[in-house]
């Protein structure tokens, strides 16, 4: 028992570390990037020097992108499973992505309902962020990002649709494979891997429909909070009737 407690404490430290990475490492990255940007404008720099600086900036952007895909919502406090209102969580993520959407002239249309699912808030938000960010990045010349919430039997269905570049069958198949990206140095190829992992831990499911040049629809199913409770309730009853 003692060993288990120590391990739980260690896990907590890992959680703290993750949070520090995103909060404390982002700042120095931003500062370093700023100074390099200044150097790029300096007249004393020759062409070769500027090329080196450009590479350094790209590498910083890469580190920043990896932190974004993993740790956007990491907080110093340990996470716990709780009841999450999908409408509230989606709205939070939209707020974060709105500047990026505006930059790409993307209209965001929503039809959200306050259904409840069970999960860890930071992970759920990270999952939504990674899917929505991909949708926005698929529309560099503008378009529409649609987000709908509905209920399908015992599942809450979150539909995220874009009118972007779309994907080929081969690309859809490779989705979630670590480091698979079509965005060159700008991509990490980690976003969808994180999404699949989170959906799995929440006992959800994910389907993708995509057509090249038309856009992509991502359908994410999460067990309804009340359904999971009902299940637990009936399981308890089963046990009770068996022991009778
Ligand atoms: P990254 O975004 O860093 O490339 P992801 O794991 O998030 O990594 O996505 C992997 C790849 O899947 C992307 O590079 C892109 O080719 C494809 N993809 C994901 N979502 C979409 C989308 N909504 N529309 C078009 N392509 C997408
Ligand atoms: Mg991505």
C-alpha cells in the first residue's frame, strides 16, 4: 500500500512538471524568438547568418507546436475525472482559437447543447482543440468551421466540419500515426495521436469523412454522463440480485 501511495505522489509530480513545461518553457521560447526576429532585421547580418537564424526560429516554432498539441491546458493541480458540459468546454476552446480563425477568414457556426460527458477537463479540451485547429489549418484561404452537438442513443455526438482541403483515403488511414503530417516543418504529426488516445481513455469513438477539395467531417462520440451512471447502477443491481 505504501509503495502505491509513493507512486501516486510521483505521478502527481509528473503532472506538475507537465504544467511547468507549458507555462515556464513557453515564455523563454517566446523571448528567444523575439530576439532572433530582431537579429534578422539587423543590417550587420550577412545572408548565411540570417539563414542560421531562420532555422533557429523554425525550430522554436516546432517546440512551441509540440507544447500546443500536448499541453495547452496543463495546470499545476492534478487532474481528475468529472462531469463536463460539452457546450461550455467547446466554447472555451473556440475562444482560444478565434484569433487563428479570424486570421484565416474563417466563419465559425455552432449549434451547441449542454450535454454532459465524463472525463478530465484538460484532456477533453486538448482533444477538441487539436481537431478544431486541424480544421482551421485546412482552410488557409477561408471557409466555414461547423460545430454541432447532438445525442445519439447513449452517446453525445460532437461533429466538427470544415470546408478545407480534405484528405485522401491514404491520409485518413495514416491519421493518428505519430509524426504523420502534410504540413512540413509547421506540423508535428502529434495532434491526432493525442486525440485518439484521449477519445479512447474516455471510451469514446471517432469517425472521419473527408473529400479532397471539399472538406472534412470529424464525428466524435462520447458516452453520455448519465448513461455511464445508469450502467453502474444496473451493474450494482445485478450484483445485488446475484448475491440474493
Ligand atoms: P499536424 O496538424 O501537426 O500535421 P495532426 O496529427 O494534427 O498533425 O494531423 C495530421 C495530418 O492529418 C495533417 O498534417 C493533415 O494532413 C491531416 N488532417 C488532419 N485534420 C485535417 C482536416 N480537418 N483537413 C485536412 N487534413 C487534415
Ligand atoms: Mg494538428
